[in-house]
């Protein structure tokens, strides 16, 4: 099978998508739980779709394509702006991503609708599930398909079906599992299905994954990344299972009494009302199995310094900064355990990079993707602990934490991070290396991504000038600016470059769905929750991630640099540390949106002022004053999206999510 089915680089074969050759008659019109089985004209029949091996490959490709296309479009991914981990400026608040974050969603016309095919251009996940069912129902009839290849494709279709159901659970909570698809000629009256209890929904996902894993039909590795990258492997299956089990064990789904009056069609609780600690034990075991399977024969590991070979000599610190960037945006790394194969499009990167110089024909990059101060402050100090807990920041003579917003002059010791002789906010100094690999900021050094930005001395690289009237600040357009003064540097691939002052060339990359670092932190979390108190087994997983970032282990760091040395020794304290570590390591990758919900920390964290620097000011002291861009609010209804009202009307057995 060719790579273009899964990476979609070959435009000749993408006519599968354009012509809907893969859609089983009614799938275009499918409305999830209100299935309208109408066969449009000029659509290929099931027999056509499975007439031979080539047609079967097309059908499997369509199942992959049916995954929600969230990685390359912030208006299709609730996790990009939905929790305001990042934002765009107020002139673009009507973009779907920002509307969701600002509470403009509604059940009549949902902002992001993955339940049915009506409204906003997104495609029903149920339509994709039906394609998987069609594939599984008919693949055995393909006569020229070898048994081993057929078994692999069956396992892939089951994984895709499981993943789509899991995604629906994340979006909507209890769903309508589509175990089989109704016949085309069946009356819609007979297929009015209902939402099932959350435990049953998760169990169906896990059963499908187990069937795929136990078949041993998935390959251990993708041997030829040029032809098959993006297809499921055994390691990816183990990782998705581990993640699903961690979610099932998390407070949102495990003993959630906030939903004690959210009842199904039989008057029974959608969410179990009694916390089950055994779910964490099962999750921990699955996470360890996934890690072990990834590590077997070196299939997956953390991206390290040796993996990045620069063309120019770099200091050890800047080499590590670029290594940390590339762990997300480099191509074909062993750190990526699973990715849906969606390529981050050019628009992503032009929104994430500042302008380093003036232009003559129009701004080549708008740079609107802005990181608020709330996300910026999450990153550790250079000592590897939160800045609000670091003794040096709290008790030192310069009172760095109290004065973190004040301008500070860069010196020789900090010239690799902030331009020598220039002023930047004090909070931009003395931070961990992930701060500098993840974020761009006013006067902060930004190596690469420019035709004149790879000097032999990395401390001489370019930097954004972001105060009002400077090259990285406002443009003549009404919205071509960064609203906070911070850019998500980690989402700009190192090889992407300004060609000249008027044009930018981006090299696409695959934004990972599950990185190996993500899996290590999930393992630490599940182990901590399954034990009475943390131990060396818990520490080893999180400390591997910290070590790659150039930090000491959690026990050593909290003992040396904070007044609360016992924090990593308690279950609650370690939970807080692990959650903070996930927010930092996976920042701006779309994980926090789901994490804060499954942890049920969203009400405490997402009712806040969203602030940045006063970017309309040119004076240094005036620029470095916090300015409120948005006021964020979160309530119980925001845990899940609304089911479209039209489906509730058409199918009275459906129960709407609370608050909608």
C-alpha cells in the first residue's frame, strides 16, 4: 500500500476524497444517531469498493482520511484555543476556535460539530465509523488480497474505529457506539439509537483495541517511512489503549458525582457515581506495557541531542534548545508514537513566527498565534521548579518573582537567551530550556527560520523586536499582530525559513498525537494514582522527561530549590508536579485542553483573566505591563460539546449534555 493513501501527498489519489469514492452511499448524509440511509446518484457501490486489492486499499485509505482533521486547522480543533492555552487577537475572535473558547457555542448551530455533517464544514465522526464498518463487513470478499495483508488491514480498521469512538467520548462524553451499521434499505425508525453509559462506551473502545492487538497483525514498526508512514503499528495500538485507560480512570469519568442528575433513557446514571481506584491500576499496567513495547528493539524513545545535527556549531545550551523544538516538529522521529498523518499546513507556521525585519509588499507572516502570560508562567525556573516555589525567585535579594514583570537588561551570562544589551521582562531570564525552545518573545533569541539567521556564534542570532512600531509588532492591517508578545516557537519547524523580507517558505511536519514523552508522563501519572504514595517507579518516568530538558529529578529539585522538599513524596504533591510537567512538556500541542477536563481542574484554572504585554506601547516600561486581552469563563456545560439540537429533535431517545 502506498504512502499517499495515508499522508495524502499524491494528488492523483486524493481524488478518493474529492469524488467520495470511498463513501458508502449514505455516508455523506449520515447524521450519527439519526441515520438517513439515502443513496445519492453517481456514487460507487460496495461491490465496486471491494472488487480487488487496489479498491480495498482505497477503502482503507478513506477510513484513515475520515479521522477528524484537527491537527492542521485551529477552527477544527477544540484543543488549540478552546482552553486559551494560546489565543489569537480580538479582531479574530469570531474564528471558530476563539468562539469556542469564549463560550459562543450553542446547540442550535454548534461551533465545532463532529456529531453530524451539518453546519460548520466539519465531517461527522460517525460517518467515518460507518466507513470502518463497511470495510470490516466486506474485506473478506476481496479475493486477490493476501491473508497477512488482509489481517493487517482488518486490525487497522478496528483501531480506527476505536480511535474515532474515543475521540467522540472526549468531545461529547457518553456516545452512541456504532457496533454495526444498519442496512441501507432499513427504515430510519428502526435505527433511533440512544447514548450509552460512559463505562460501556470506554469498554467498547478497549475491546476493539484488544482485538487489534491480539491479532498480532499490526507491524512492529513502519519499515518504509516513504511508503507507509501514518499507518497503525502495534506500539501505536498499545499507546492509544494506555491513553484511553488513563482517561477512563481520571476524575471526569471515574466517580463523577457532578453528573448525579445526568440520566440515560432508562433513568440510570450516565457516569458511574463511585470512584474505582482499580481503574488506575489497570491504566498503570497498560502504560507500562505500552512503554515496554515502544522500547523493545528501540522502536520509540525520546528525541535526543545526537538526533539533531546542525550545519553550524552550536553551544551545548542552544543545541539542547533546538533538540527540544525538534522533538515536536522534526519529521520521522522515533519520539512520535502515533500521529494521524495530518501535515501541519503553511498557515500554522506563518501564524506562529514573528517578523524579524521590515517588508515592502505586505507582511509575509501575520504571527497572530499568541501565548498568554498564564501559559508563559507555567514553565519552570532554571532550577527545574515552579517560579512561584523557587527559593531563589522568592527570597533572593532581587525578589525575582515579585519583580518578574519589570524590565531587565541582558548581560553576558544570558546573551544566548536574550539579546545582549537589550531589555526584556525579568520573567524571561533564568528559565528552563523548554521555555526558550517553546516560546519566542521580545528581544528573545530565535535561532534559524531566517535566510540570515544561522551565525557561527549562536548568541548572534536574530531576535523579535515586538514593541509598538517595531518590525514584529502591529502592521497596517487590523489584525496582523501578536496579542500578548509571545509566539509558539516550538510549532515552527527549524527548516522553515523566510526566503526574503516579503516571503516565507514552510516545511510541513506531522504534529504528533502521542509522543513518547507524553506516554512517559501518562505512566508516571497512572502509577502515582495507583499507589498510596509515590516511589522510585513513579519518579523514573517523569525524571526521564526532565533529564532530556536538562533538569534534575523531582526529588532533588524540590529538596534543593524549594521550601517544600516533601512535595514529591506525597500522592497529592506528586499529582500536582506531574500535571505541571505535562502542561510544560506538551505545551501548545493540544493536550492541556483535554487534560484539564479529565482532571476536573478546569473550573479552578479556566475562570481567569487572559493577559499579555501591552503590545500597543513602544516605551519599555509601558510595554511590560500586563494587559487583559480576554476574560475566560468555564462552567459545568463546557466539559463536553452540545449534541446538535436537530438530532435531539429527530431522535427523542437522545439525551442532551447538561447545560445545553
